[in-house]
């Protein structure tokens, strides 16, 4: 792969092209799913190909192929140049790239147990055991379990002299129980909706203890069938870490993508309320809110050595003591806000996609509270856990989230469970209402393997490190009109 990447770079006519890079990518994936005591599906795939991105006359061109041959590479280079020239006919301002030092390096994520080396029989047995436990409750009509493994081996080479090889291994999965009785349907998932993932090996699956949590997952689904609906009121809420991860994703992670701010995503997933005049002076949240985009943290799904422009992974301040302080940026967008270098947030979904600005690990820094103390300090409120559904507008301002389960908080104690629990808010008002965050012992780095963006669509693997937090004066339940 490295030899091929260097050969392709050498094919690029330097006099015609201002800049070019090549990515050679091999992806390996495996997925297992079970449902109601049966193996529903087993999949395994490997893809290999390369993409060429060129800058000609101040405009981008991109082409790709799965044929790893020099003659094919010659054709792809010509095609990318032709696309760039065509794009230049309709461009606005010429693309200017931020400075980047040529880098020659290799980077590999760490794991203890290779997930691809663990037998299918062992993985299936694990899921079926959890499945059987959940189905001991007659109300559980659908029990599911999934396990997945993913490996990305990539070589990046550029006309500026960079040559970088990387390999990332991921692992994850989860279980769920769907309960039905007299027309009522409720679901509980563990450890989160769809599961949880990490840049680790099979040891992460073992650490999740799917079998040990199967009974509680099913039991809570059954209890939800007869639980009251979350009441409608304005109150204090505590959001558990699995749900808070999605809150960070939707109301902080997406709005800070600088290409979105400049309108690139307007036709697909909207723009952003965090416009550039707000940088450095806008109060995004309370003084307790500190958020970083961190591609260097151990085991995050948004962790890497270098992005797909060859820029090193970094820890970029996004919100500092509540003040909006930074964006996710690229070599193209960084100069537009006066930055000399990119924040290293450009990634592509495979060899046949052009890189876009994507989240890394967007992490909320932990506070000082113990969870039990935070609950005890809350006289009246609702504790929300595990994402169910969500909705947010195109500027990432107005939102509504629903969770699988919630608990009443009364006189500093958790009380009855609620079903159909929702809360709504407006992003800056909501984050400014945060008055307490739990400490590092409750902080968890959640993996999100399905963040969508772009046309044609791309899926990114991102992470969110969060601990439970409290928010005051929040509308919960259905709003009465």
C-alpha cells in the first residue's frame, strides 16, 4: 500500500497541480446479530482502494478506484484533474490551504485481544446467552444482540512530501429487549441505543458484561409497560452519560463544524447558529461547561494519529468556562477564520469518498460531584437515561430528546420510573442552565459509529466523553397547548 501510494503521487504533474494527496485504504469489518434465540446474520467484508484529491486553479477534484494498478492510477489522476478544472469554472474564492509540515510517520491503535481472532462460536454464544436471559420474561417479544469489529489500514501521501501509515481497530456491540403487553410497547437497550464502541479489542466486549446486564435490561423493559408517562412541567433534570453523549453530539458537535458554518451542508443537514462573529465572545454555556475536541484521548472512536489531510490529531478547545472558543476545522477552512493551521478534523468514509470536516471526540470535561450527592442535592426533578428518539432544527438550536427510561427525583431520592420521557430546549439556554457535572469516576467515552454527513452520504466514527450533569428549569414531558 505504501509503495503504491508513492507511485501514484509521482504520477501527478506538479506543474498543473497546486496540491494533491492520495489515500490508499483497506477496511475490514465483521458483524454478528442474534434475535430471539436465532442467529439473524453474520457478515464479513474487506475493501481495498485508493482516492486521489487534487487542487487545480483553486478548485478541488477527486476520483477513486478499487483497481490497484498503475494504469488505473494514471486514469484516476487525469480524471481528478479534469473534475478540478470543471469545478474551477463555477468556483467562488480560490481555495487557500493552511500551512502543514510534511510528515513521515506510522501510527497504530492499541488493543489486547484481536477481535478478528476470537472465534465466531464464542461471539455467538455470548449473544445467545444474553438473549436467553432476556426472554425469560414472557412480556419480552423481541430480544436482540449485536457484536461488530472494524479495522482501517490507511496510507496517506501528498505532493508536499508527507507519507503516513495508520491502522485503527474498533470493537463494540449491545443488547436490547422489546416488551409488549395489551397494546403497549417499550424497549430497553444496554449499554446504549444500538450499543457502544471503542478503539480497543475484544476485551472491550468482555468489559461491557452483556450477559450480566441482560436480566436488568429485560426487567426494566417490562416495568416500563405499566409505568406512568413522564409528566409535563418545568423542572430540574439530571441527564445520564449515555443520553448526554447524544446531547453533546447534536447541540455542540455538529454546530461547530466549520464547513457547516460556511454553508457547505445547508442542503443536507442544515447550517449552524454558531457563526464566526461569536468566536471568543459568545456564552455557549455556564462557567462549568468546558468542551474539547480531542483526537488524542485513549480509545475514542474519534481518536487517530493523523487526519485525512495528514494533519496530526489534536486537542482543540471548543468551549472554555462557557465561552465559545473554537471550531472543528480543515486546511481549507482554517485560514477563513485567521488560523495558521488546521485543527485536524478532516476524515473520509473510505477510499471512495472525499474528506469532510468530522467530529473527533467531543468531550465534556468532568466536574466535582458524586452522582449520589447530585441526586441528593436535587429536591424535585427527573433523571433521564438512554436515548430513544431525537429531533433538532437545521441550525442546531431547538431540540427535543426522548429517552427509553426516566426516574422521578423527589426530596433527593430516585423514585418511580417514567415511560415516554422527553425534554426540550434551546441550545445556548440549555447549556447555560447546567449547574453541576459529575466527577471523572462517572465519565465515560461513548462510541458513535454512525454519524451521517455529506452528499453522497458518509458515515463517521466519533466519540463523546461525558459524565452525568444537572440542568435547571427545563421543560419535560409533552408541552400542553
